[in-house]
C-alpha cells in the first residue's frame, strides 16, 4: 500500500495534501482563515462553497435563507450570498500568499427547481428576471433558453431505477437539467471555469458530476487553461453511490472521485457498528474506488445532514466525541486517498429529515463570519472541526509522511479496535479505539515504528520547540504520553490509555517532531510570567542588529510583541513592537550573535482579548526562524 497519487497531469495540490471544506464560509473569512490558521498549520488547500449567483429563498427553520440555495445557481456570475467577486479574488490571493490553494465547488449540471421563477437573486445582478418553467426556461445571465435544457429528452425527475440516459437527462430533485452536450452551454461553462483559473483557482469540486456524461466532462476539461502552476486543473467529482450503474468505473479517468463508501466504512468502524477499526485495511482495500482516484472524508455537508448509513457523525448533536476525532485523525493520516476535513456549523439533526438551517446569519440573511475564542476554537455557531486541537497538528504530519511516496507502508492490527501503521523512516501512527471502559481497554504494547533511533513528540499533543516536546496550549499530560523514545531496533512502547483525550499517537521524523532528548516542557503559553508584565527589549549579546516586522490585525486594545529562543520564550520580557501603519508592527532592533539560528514568534495581549503576558495569544503554526546577520529584518504575517 502506498500514499495515493493524483490523476496524471492534474494539479497536485501541493503533493500530499490535507484540505479543508469551509462550508458556507464567507469569502473574506476564508481569506483571513488561510492567513491566520490554514497556512501556518500545514493545510494545503481550501474548498469553498459555490461562488455563482443563485436564487433567493427564506425557507429554513427560522425564516432565513437555507444552505442549499447556493446549489441553485442562475448564472456564472461570480458573487453571491458569500461575498462579492472582488472579495473572492482577494480571498484567492490571500490564500496563495501563504501556500494554501483554492478549490471551488461548482454547480454545472442544473439550474433551479422546475416551475420556479423570480426577479431577484443573490449576485452581481440582483434584480434579473429568470425562469425555470419547463419548455420555457430563461436565464439572461448565460443567455440560456429552452433549447439548452433536457425537457424534450426527459420531462420529469430521475426515477428509482434509472437508465444512464435518465441519470444524465432527467431532473435531479426537480432541478431543470442543463444540456451540457450543447456547444453553446459548453462554451459558457468553459469561460466560467477559465475565469476562476485566471484568478488563481487550482481546481474544482463538481457538484452532481454523475449526472453529466463523461464525454461532456471530457470536452469541457479539454477547453480549460492551465493553472498558475502550468498544470491541468484538479477535479474532485461528486459521484453518489445510490444508483447501481458503472459510474465508479468511468469517472476516475477524468479526475478524483468523492468516495462516499469510504466515509461510511470508516464511520461505522469507529462507532463500532457491525465492524471494528482493526478491520479497516481489508475493508478499504475492497472498496469500489481505491485511494489513487479518491477524495476521502469522514463527512461533508450532505452526509452530516442525512446520516447516510452510519448513524451520523453530526457534530451539531454529538459535539465531536472521541470516536469522531479519531475518525478525522484516521482520515488525515491513513495512506488511502486525498483527505479533506469538513468544517461546518451547528444545527439540530433529526433522523430522517434533512436540515435546511442557514449558516449563522443576521436577520437580513447576511452570513456572520466565524469568531474565535482565546484558545482558537469557534464560538458563534460554527463548528470548525479543522481547528480541533487534536486534529490540526496532523496536517503537517500527513504532508511529511506523504512525501515518502514509494516508501513501504506497514499496517498491523494490535487487537480489536487497535491499529497502527508506519511509513518507513518517515512516520508512525497508532490508534486505540477500543470501547468498553476500564484499563482493560488500554493499549500498552511495544511496537516497531520503522523510525530511526531518537526521541519523538506525539504531534497530537506536542511538538519540538528548541529541543523539547512542548505541549499545545491547554494540554496537560505527563511526559510518558508526549515523548516517545525509539530504540536502536526501531521499537517504542505505545501507551494509549482510556483516560487519554484522543488515544491517537502520531510520530514523524521531521524537525518539529524529532528531538535528541526526552525532556518535556510546558507550552509556551504556560511559561511563568514575571512579577511585573512590563515588556522590554532583551539585553544585547553581539553587534549584529536584528529587527522584526509583524503584519497582524490585533483589533483595538491589544499590542504585539516578539519572543523566541533569544529570550527563552519569555512573553513577559519580550521585544516590544510599535504600530507602524495598517496592520504592520515594527519591533526592535536587538543585538544577536552573528551566524546563530534563532526561532521566534509573535504574541499579542491586551484589553481586546482580555489577556496579559501570563496568557498571551500566540501566533499559530510552526516557529519562525532566521540566521542573525547585520541589519536583518525578520518578517512574519498571520
């Protein structure tokens, strides 16, 4: 078994990536999240909700616009309830600036429900008259009329046991079906996708891809321009599994396919429904879609609302139990497919019903951007699974392990609901999902890791900072559970106890996970403060003058400071920064030893966040690093 390769010649999404579906997030909020969190923490790409102009409707449970209106477009104009075209372009640029690529969910199979019509919409042209009346369709934006729809081929919905013709030509849930074989329709679709590519988008999730014939997709794809990296755009196709046809055999030749079977299989295993996690390698190897052509996920916006076969992972009702977090960890780290983490918002799951609930919104339907607590979790109705403290550190582990494309992967069961695997020389993962309670469910065993001798930090809880396993903020564990010593034979004693937070072990051989000693320190946010938290510049140690430039929006009331190995990470004795212009802070200068490598980070505290140097807000992601030289300006942005 090997880490999956992407379809030949397609954009590679930064090689072995982990993506995030920021479902229904406004464009501006996505751009900020890329800079503040996704980029610094190793996420490689972000998937947006549809960007096309779409219908208006206030039919959710609270009289607000339901989530699904973005999946009923009226044109290819960019801009809708999520933001304007200008905000979208700024979002793509912001994400690219921190190494996060953008994938857009596009709706190309259909337009609104048959019989519907209106003179308003969410989009650049908000008062346009459109109609989805059968045999009389009219959508002025793209210039579509009745000849561009499949009414003559099938004037009805897709039946229960459909033929291929009915799958391609009949209406999906009453939505008027676009004639994608029509040359004019193909031209408009290609123009739309190429516009997105010109803005820096690298690929697309194609909604309802199964209802467009592969020959049409092939023709559309052949007209697309290369991405900014000079490669064909990436495609992740929604091919639902509910119909007994040959879709799983035809669509993989066009790009990756969303593997719904994977999510259900993994979900059942971690819920201990009819199977167990130690059976997952065999189960996944028997799936209709294998990893090399799959986009894999535990849930997406459809699955969490419909509980498709695995008694729902809906975090709105379950609030993300340990089994749910383990499943996400498995999805990120197990060498099968290209993983994406769904990040949504709270709603009430009712079995047998699909929630229409709007994302967090104001009374006029304007979406409220996510807000964050001091520990960086979301607070105002958004669930933000990608920010879970035992999830986000794993993105960089996946990327590093994935670079061992041709390294052998060993997968072994250590007992019922206990599994571990290794990528030779690069990483080792163990998960204890045994259920039942008590110490009999503890996983304490000596295992071969395939890693070189040394000390490793469990990246779920800690990372290497200045030669020590430093706990992530808010984590309190003993050293035995954080630092793991691998002996000369490559073995370590795994201890994943029932009392542990997530019962996941992730070791890897990159610099922020591998250290030469087993010493464990507390997180930088727990460093004891000085008696008087008055910032000051550390004393000079050499003649080389080093300054810092920090670009960060703190809000009124907070200030920015710089700490690092040059002052033992002491947030109460930092390098003071002065606001310059916009979001730019200038710090220092200080004198440091020439040619010495230093690590550093920005912190903020003040009345805005209600913090002090005792509990500052730390810059997320890996430490910044520089080698001291005369008049150096070390910069960071987040």
